C-alpha cells in the first residue's frame, strides 16, 4: 500500500517510498543515452543476468532438469555456463544472454495527478539477439489473453532468422501472474518474482478445491470458494447453474444478474485499493481502473525509453493484436515492424466485441460441417466413411442431437446422456454443455486437426444408437468442462461432487472470460449496460444467431463484460497512417473471426492483410497442411526481419484438408510459434 502527499508533487522523489523508487518522466532522455545492458536506472533495473544454451537439440548434453536449455526457460549463471562448456565441450557462441528485471511505471501517466507517483513494478524478460547482441533490435512477443506474462515473449518462435536478428522480450502486463511457480523463475536460486497486485492474488488461499464428500449434500459454489470475486454482493441474487441454456431467457438473465453482482463485489474488494494522501484526506485508487491496454502501450514505450532504442517491433497474437495496434496508434514514430495475428475486434463498444464472438462461432461451426461434407476430390474415402451420421445433412443431425439431449435431460426417467457420480447421483448432459465443449475449437491448439476431428467424433458418439458409445461421448464432455488440474491436484468435479465448479470461478480461465480478461477488455471497450440493457443485447443476438453461437458469445464476451462496474479507459486500436503492419488471420478462426482482420486492416492505411485458408485461432502451424501454412509463415518472418511486406490481399491457399484420423496431442512444452 502506497500513501503519497499530493501537496508535495513538486518534489515527487521525496514522496515516493524508498523501496519502490519513483516513476520519473524520461522525456529528456534521448535514444542512445541508455542501452539494454545499461538502462536508465530510474526506469529499469535488471535483477538477473544469465544464459541459455541454443545448441543443436539433437546433441543436447545431459545437463539435468533442462537447466540452461532454451526454450525451457531455466537459465544458468555465468559460473554454471562455464562449467557446462568445460564439462561437455560446448561452444561459447551457442549460449545467449538473458536478462530479467523490473520496469518501473506510474499507476497513471498523468503527471498532474497523485496517481502518477504511485509506482508499479512490471517484470521484464529478454534474450539477446545473436547477431547484434545488446544492440540488436528488440521484438516484443505478446501471446494474448489478456493473460500472457513476460516469459511468453521469449518462447514464441524458434525461427532461426528471428532468434539471430532480434532481442526477444516480454512484459508482465499489469495484474498478470507468472507462468512459473514462486521462487523458480528464471533460476531456482536467483528468482525474480512477479510483485504487486495480480488477478489471481485476490483469491489466493480462499479456495477449497476438495471439501469433504457427503452423499446427502447438494453442493454449490459457496462450498468451493470464499473469495469475494466469486460470490455476489447481494444475498437476494440467486446462484445460477453452471451452463445456462442460451434459448432460455430466465437462465440467461440469471447469469447476467449473477455476473454483475459478483463483479461489483470483486471491484469493491479491499485488495484492489491503493490509498493516496491528498489535500482533503485519503483517496483510494482502484487498481482495476488501471489495467487497460492503452496503459500497456505506454508501459511498453517506457521500456523503449529505458533501453535507449528508437523503435519497438511487435509480434502480437489474439489479444496481443490489440497491444500492437494500440502501440502503433499511440507511438507511430517509434513503431518498427509489427505482425498482428488472429485479430480482436477493434470496438469501440462491448456489444461489438460480444457479436464478434458469435460471428466467429458461426464460421467455426460451418467449418466443422464442411470437414465431413467436403467433395470427395479433396477428402479421402476413409474420412467420409468415418463422418457418416444418421442424417445425410450434418446440420440436421446436430439439431436433432441437441433436441434429443434436451428431451432426455428434462424427462422423468434418467437420461441416457448421463453418468453416475462417485456419490451415487447422476450427472446429466444438457445442450449447453455440448456448446461449452465446442469452445475448445476457439483455442490456439485448434490450428491442428486433432481438436476438430475429436470434436466431430464426440458428436458422432452422442448420436449413436449404442449406449456404450453414448456414455463415452457424454463422459468426454463432462471431463473436458468439469475437471480442475493445477499440477498439484486433479479433481473431476462432476464425478466427485456432482457439481461443475471449475466453470464458475471468476479468477480461473472459463471460456476466456474470467476476471483477468474481463477487467482489461472492459477498460478497453466503451458502453455499459444494466442487466435489462444486457438482456436487450442478448435478445438481438438470439434473433440473429443459433443457440451454440449465442452460448459462446455469452460465455466469452457477454456475462460480466457488459455490466462491468468500472469506467472505460478506451483504447485506440488502429486509425493510424504511417505504420506498416502485416495483419494475418485464418478464414476459420473460432475465437477471432476473419472479419475482425478486415476491420483491423481498414485502420492502418499503410498495412497489408494476408489470409490463411485454414482453421484455428491465429496462423502458425497446420499439421494437416504444413506446406500450405508455410507460405504465410515464411512471409511473416521475412517481413519481421527485412520490413518487406507481402502483397496486400495475399492468400496462402490450402493444399490439403483435415482428415478424420486422430493424431497425438502437441506436447505442452512445445513453443506456441515454430
């Protein structure tokens, strides 16, 4: 907690707490006065200098627990590096320096406000470029969310030309936690931990993931959490069931009311308050009002100033496209080469973003149908055989399946779409659970064919006349939606408690709409609605889109976002000439629809738009058509290094299509972008 006296703003240094330092105006620092290795100490302080080994991975020596080996991000010290070189005859040039430290930024970039002197420390991580070393151009990697931390920026590509040319860096966005456990990153004996308030921190120690089991008990959300961000501030507000039926107005309204109430409670939590002394007493700033993307753009420029560089280069995926676009709009004179991949809706309002999710879902569902219904000249016979369903029309099959599940769920007899729980009850599948399951196609891993093929097979199992197959499909959906795992424990909530609490928490990832994403997006987009107003938006959507499309729009961008209690600090996404980004999107991106990329392109007159005909959220890999997606990737990375844009409107055409043959999952340790 920081208390400052606004009457002494003229002597701001004296008013700052010594252990935090003070945010200083660096406008008098010209590029070149500072370097990456010797940054402006008033703005940036490196806490750790270490090394990663970049040698041939096929001949990697047994140096233990991935220490020192990129991209596992367990750095080694200079002493350990020298020991490895001596012991395993490694080459000095195969080691790259890494730096981890803290960027000091003001709570608010308004030097006439007391909040300007409230210092936040954001963790920064960097790996120096091989060719230029400390003088190499810098490249931000932002993996989206909003949830990615600083480590993501260093592991988003293994492209040799990028690793050689750039210093890769990442930033811990305000409120974000670390992807590594406390005390482990970047070195177990030299940890540089995330400091300050985090979205996960507000509920720390307030969860009960495994309460005692009782056969006679009907479990509810209150049995698993005591966090004010999960519970309503109004005792008259009912706690809804985990999966609201998008065709049932009462269920949808219950969720809007519940989300608005608990967000209000969370927003008022003491955890977020920052007290500052002002002439007439104490003013309590709310941290949640200072987490928007516009502030992140200014934080990034503070980093650029601190290291004396004239330009920032950016690779932004998903929400990272908003980060890159906002930086270009605010600081065009300091913008280098920027790739915007998997583009968010540029706004300006929360209900614009709301509808964009429904559009994305519609295109994803269309592609799901086409995978089974493509002409035989492209799909082999085995694929068509595996996709045979009781109806010749796949859409009719899906609609009939939904009706059958709904009829069974509301009937007097136990549903055939159900499974017995550990406590002796039955957990029953609903159409909304099926819709929730299909949200998996909006993830980064949906670039591969496995998610699409497995999703199709689950639907086909549900549509079977064989009870064993129906149960297999049903349990697959339960386990996908209702299992909690954090590396320490694993809880099959539906089976152990008969209640799907993992989708109810407000600080855990629930269809990309937990408090982390919502607080940032609500800051970025204008318009606020009462519950009645949000219901009007929902009704307009329900008249235009199918239930599955409305469900995902509600889950990802409706509940809570439209009724957020804080005021917006609108971000400017686009509408800037003189910058030359490359904007790229897949045609069938079930998270950020292709139309978003077209909107983004209109905002940058000197940018270009490149299209990948394939599937998945963002353009990266395509295991079913590696040569097709390579056409896009080669042009993206050539542009990053050389600045040469591909022709505007260039399309990377598919040469192969998804086959209904399951493949192994991608290893969790594999980098996102290769």
